[in-house]
C-alpha cells in the first residue's frame, strides 16, 4: 500500500487527494441541486455542502483510495 501518491515527480499525501476529490464531487452535486432548485428545501445550503463534502471524502477514502 503506497503511503504517498505520485503526480509527475510531486508526492502528495492520499488524504489531500481524497479531500480534493470530495470537494469537487460536492461542488458538482451542489450545482446539480441548484439547477433542479432543490436547495430551496434546505434551511442552510452551506451546511449541506459541508456535509456532502465530508460524505464524499469518507466514501472515496474507504472505497477508491485507501487512506
């Protein structure tokens, strides 16, 4: 199991890569929710974004890139 991920001579910790992917997926989900106008049903859409980013980070860390 690698302890670091190599991106063209630059070594990155796996948690940084997983957290970045989690934020990107949460951002894309927030865009989808805004287009479908489902964010009007949330009292605090910012907290939903933070929760989605945490959920995606945990899922990616458990399933795709082991931390």
